[in-house]
C-alpha cells in the first residue's frame, strides 16, 4: 500500500540525485541555506579538488528546474535551499545508506556470501 507508493515516488525523485555532484549539493543544503560560492567551496573542500564552475552551476540549475532546490536573492547574491522534494530525496538516500552501511557489522561478502 502506502509504503510501495512512497518507495516508487522516492525512486522517481532519486533519479535526479544519481549524479554525485547533485546529490552532494542537496546534502549540503539539508537543513540550511547557502550562497552558491559557499556551497561550491564546501564541495571542493570535501573532495580536495576544484569543481569547474559550469559543471557546478549546471548541477545547481538542474536541481532548481526539477524542483529540488529553491533560489532567492539576498543583497547581490543568490541563496539556495532545498524544497520539500529535495529534503525527501536526501532523507530517502540517507535511509538507503543506513540500510546498506552499518559500521558495526561485517561488510557484505565478508562472511562468505556475495
């Protein structure tokens, strides 16, 4: 019933998060608002590499045009935040990670199974 509907809707929402960069943007926006440059710098610091501006802004534009990110202007700068759909997608991804990754247990395949 409801769980199947939520899972199906979650899978459709997750399609836009198959890009690692788009997913990371959403994770960094979870629960807060950020200016684009602050967001880009946080991603670059996380991976210790420079993200090309066209790639970063392309990801941000795709997230906004698909309803995952809102943008509003404060002063001279755009400020970005997650929409409800963006928050749900991050939460769905986090649940999936928690189901798959348990730091206290053996990794899949360590007990002889694949």
